[in-house]
C-alpha cells in the first residue's frame, strides 16, 4: 500500500530526530510513494524468473540446433572440396 505525501512527511518528521535522516530515508524507501511503485511479490518474481528460464532454454535449443547444422555444413564442404 502506498503512503500519501502527508503520511510520509509525518513519519519522516517523527523518525528523523530519533534514528537519523539516513536511517529514516532507508526505511521510507521501503514504502512506495505511489500505487504504481508497489513492491514485487515473491510469487510474481518466481513467475517471471520461470518465464525467463523457459525463454533461455528455447534460445539454447535453437543455438545448439544452429551450431549442429553449421558444423554439418562445414564438414560437408571440407569433405567435398578437401
């Protein structure tokens, strides 16, 4: 949940003299200022990583297939003209 500017200001004014500005700023950075700044959930991150791994596996498979095809072509050329 995002904190309004008013709430952020009140928290900053209260905490800053007690724990220091640096610590207060670090704490405030953990709370989004806008709804669009929501923190990423573990579930979302896991889903994105799984999708990325699937894409990488597909690219790896295509790369291996291309490498084998180029190797076969190179071998054919070497045998034919060698």
